[in-house]
C-alpha cells in the first residue's frame, strides 16, 4: 500500500510557531499547480505499479485552493497512477479558509477526509499562536464539517501553550469529544529558533513554554482519551478503532510514499528523496529536470534505524522478529541488549517479540530510539 503527499505551500499569513516551508505570496498558485501535474507525470516510476490507497493535501494551507483546482490535481493522479477504487483523500484546512459551501465543493471534487487546524477553542491561545480564526469560527466550521458529512474528519489541538491552563485544556478536550469526531491529533507546542515565536521568546516579548506544564497536559490527554475509548496509536494521534489515519500510518509502518511539490519528501524503502524548498525554482523545473530533487540512498543501517524510529512512535511497536527477518540476528541482538534498561524503568512494555513505549515512554521516544540506532 502506497500513498501520495501533495505539498501546497501557500498561506494567508504565517503562524508564529510554524517552521514548515510556506509562503504568504499566492500569486504563483496556478503556475504551481501546473508544475505539480508535470511532476506527477514525470515521477510515475518512483513507486512503480504499487496501488495508491491514500492521497494527502498538506501545507501550508491546501484549503486555499478551489475545488476545481483540487479536482484537476486528482484527475492528473488518476491518469498516471494505480489509484485504489476507494482511496482515503485528506485535505488539511484552516477554519478561516472554508465554509459549508466550499466544504461541499471539496467533497464533490473527491475529498473524503478533512484535517482541520483548530489548535484551541480559546481566543487568547489563538492570539498567542497568531492564528487567523477565533473560537466562534472554530465551532462553526466543525458544525459545517459534520453537516456536509465528512465522517472521517480529524482536528488538531496544541497543548503546552503558555496561556493554556489545565481547566482550558480539559475544556478543549470536552469540546472535541462533543463533536463526535473519531480522530484527534494533539501536539506539544515546540519552539524553533527560526520562527516568529522563537524570536519573540528570545527577546522576552512572549512567554516561554513550561515543559512541566506541557507534560501535565499530555498526561491529561492520554488519560481522558483512553477513558473515551480512543487508542493512542501514535505519539500525537488518537483514534477510535477503525479510524486511524491511513496515510500517516504509511509513514509510521515503513510504507512507500511519493511527495509532490516544493519541499515534499518521498520514500520507497531504498532511497529518501526531497524537493527543493523554493517555489520559483520548483515551478521552473518540476517535471522537466531532476535538479529540484535531492536523494539519499539508504544503507542497511539506515533502514534499521528508520524502522526503529518510526515503529517506536506507534502502538504497534518494534518487533524483534521483524528486525531479525529484515536485517539479521546481529541487529536483533543489538536492539534487545539496549532496550532492556528501558523495560526495567517502565518506559517500554513487551508483548511477545514486540516492544511498545508506555505513555510515559512516548514523551522520550526520540531519545530512546536514538540509543538503539546503529
């Protein structure tokens, strides 16, 4: 099972915490879409004839596109790839860029899953993050999503915001549970130095994140989602049974995916590739020259490290039998020897040959995985 990711790097404005590649200049949007179609045509061999089960429009703010533009991109993919008869097709959206009419149009164009960036239902949190929408707008767009009938919808929340109290975080979760949505992505606020928020904190003009508060919010999150029957199937993702994100699960289970667009990444088990983070250059050469693509061939060690890093992020865990079968006894022995101390501390649980991070262990997933690398 393979997936296709399409990066739409345009935004109305830049959120203070965002470090993803994007631009607030939308004048080249039409030319960019033409370049996307050229690239889609030129890169058909990357995942071969493997059936594509998921298509994901990420950004940026993909909901700035029109339904007609979305439809044209999807038609290009269907003309050039082996697309499943009922693929999961996700559109990331911000509340200020969609309404009931546009949602209906997107659904008619083929979108069947909406990922809505709410972040918080409180205005002071949204102001701190420099989000364009307000709490009333967030509630309205959820009503619109439900009214149009997007049964696979998900929303994003952020915890650890300095303006977010425990009471407000619990209220955010109350509102989410009341929506009837069956998938939640919840992220700890992290500050990158190259962001507006990072620079403001460094200057002392914005309040810094309190890591202890962030951890406490995480503990509230894991407890309350479990009480509601949600499965914590990846560090930042929670879903009712049968409602996992199929696309993101491809990343976490080592599946193949093709990334189209400026700054998009691709992976096919043999190599990792990524496109230039420059819209003008991408438009000029996508589908015409490979100069926009950088490539890294993966060694056996690289592939082992990749498996450890991604599998430990999930509730599926890291299977030493799979390590033994895919990489050899030496790799399995290395893993089993180094994971033991984390079993002793309760950071990791073992079920047969599979090692799974505990909720506490997931807070330290990157560090634990790094210790197991070769």
